[in-house]
C-alpha cells in the first residue's frame, strides 16, 4: 500500500512544476470543451472540440496565440473542403486522392504554416462520415468551441514559466563540459594513447547534440516569458539565458578544437606523457580553473537571486584571474622547453590560444557588454513597433477627419 501511494505523494509534492500544471490545464480544457460541445453540437460524441482544445492549449501563452489561430484555420479549411467534395462525389480512392491534393495545396494558400497536413487530415475524417454536410458544420462548430475554450484557459489560467527547465538543461550542458575538462586534465598525467584522445574528441563532438536540445528548451522558456504577466522583466530574463547559452556554445566549440589539438599531440608521443611534468601540472591546473569558471558562469546566468548571482560573479572573476595567471605560467614553461625542442610548437601555441578564447568568452565585462547590446536592440525594436503603431493611429485620425469634413 505504501509503495502504491508513493507516486501519488510525489505527484502532490510536484504539483507546482510546469509539466504537472500543463497536464492539468490541458485535461481541464479538453473536458470543458467537450461538455460545452455536447450542449451546442448536433453530434452525439463531439470529440473534435476536446481535440482542438488539446491542440490549442499549448505550452506557453505566446505559442497559443501564434499557433492556435493557424490550427483552427487548418481544421476549418479541411472541413470546408470535405463539404465541397461531398456535394459532388462520394468517398472513393480517386476522390480521396483529390481531397488530399486539394487540401495540401489550399493549406499553402491559407497560410497555416506547419499545420498543412492537418487540413488534409480534417478533410479525410469528415469525408468518411455519413451525412457529411451536416457533420461538417458540426465539426466547424466543435473546432471553434475547442479553440475558444483553449484560448480562454491560457488567458485566465496563465501557462507556467519554463525557465527552470531551461536553466536545468543549461546546467546539465555545463556539467558535461566540466566533466570533459576534468577527464582531460586527469589523462594528461599519464601516457595518452591516440585512441583515448580520439575518444575525448568524439565526446566533445557530442556536445553539439546536447546544445541543440538545450536550445530547444531555451526557446520554450523564451516563449513562456513572452506576454506572461507573472514575469516582471521578461526581456532581461530571456536575454540573460540566451547570451549565456551562446557563450557556452562557443566554449563547447573551442573545447572540441582543443581535443583535436590534444589528439594530434598524442600522435607525436608514442611513449610517455604529452608534455614534461612541470607543463603537465600547469595544464592540469589551467583546465581545472577553466572547469570552475564554466561552473561559476553557469550559476551566474541561471540563478534567480541577486545575492547568489553576485556570489557567482565574484567566484567567476576569481577563477578567470587565476586561470589567466596559470596560463601565463604554462606559456613561460612551454617557451623554455621550445628553446630546446621546437617540434610541435604550432600545436602547443594552439592549445594556449584555445584556453585564451575560453577565458575571454567567459569574461565578466564582455558578458555585460553583450547584455547591454542585446537590451539596446530589444529597446530599438520596441520603439520601432510603437512608431509603426503611432503612424497607423495618425492615418486613421486623418481619414476620420476627412470623412467628417
């Protein structure tokens, strides 16, 4: 009994999580739309209404307003096409082909975007029902009921903000990058076979796939911040996360290049370590500071508390300063060794340059400049949209004035 009730207790504890809130909202909207359709529609089972409500109640209010209209448009277009065909022909293989062809073509013209297949799906569902003319108009009514209920649910019960999910995805990406740096530092202290170095290179390349997933989570979070009354400064929150992910993405690319450099160096050292002991120790310290700097940078862009953010910024500044000092010491030791043996000096210099790029990308001042640039760009866009709206208002007033004269 205790084991059975544990999932229920876990669900109650997590009732405020976005996924749980979204599930409850979608279920409630579908049920309400079905009850309303039972009263207004002529069908015994008006399932099109809850289906439309499920489609319209999107994850965010912004996506609901941008995609809900297109979804309704696609369903209505498909129903109207089926009604038109049913007045001329019945259902056969060639009429079905014509319906699908017409639906896909007309879907392009009515600008339903990515919902073009739904035009054909709606048309086929209605065409296969008897008394299609009456059923078609009932489907239109049910679609409108589901759309209205879905829109009202997102207006009255504002969808959750998905910033925590995006922050968790960014933190997970940062953890993978830090883990790779730690592994590289540990392996520098022993002989590194080419196959082992190549495995780290493949691990770095897999970060690209992780970045794609994080970007999708961040886009969802950005949409949840738009038009959301729960968020006081939506633009600032969006810009902080977006610029932070951009910086981590660049660091991931640089890290992949560093792995490539180490792989090339491993090919030149069939025995022993890649670097002399002193240089190896210095590089291990350098990679450790890079890992800690990435962790502090991630905390800085994902934290929601000003005090915690200030602590993360202080820690980031300290790690960057120590990393630069460590980089200078390693550069001096490498230069001394290169005076004795100038082989592979290009690869040694490339490794230092790549560490410099990561330190520069995480720089606190550079991050502040990037934030200011993005905020200024958003401010200019808002001013431009307001100017366009003011111009429209002026034209309307002039037109009204002329008509009054």
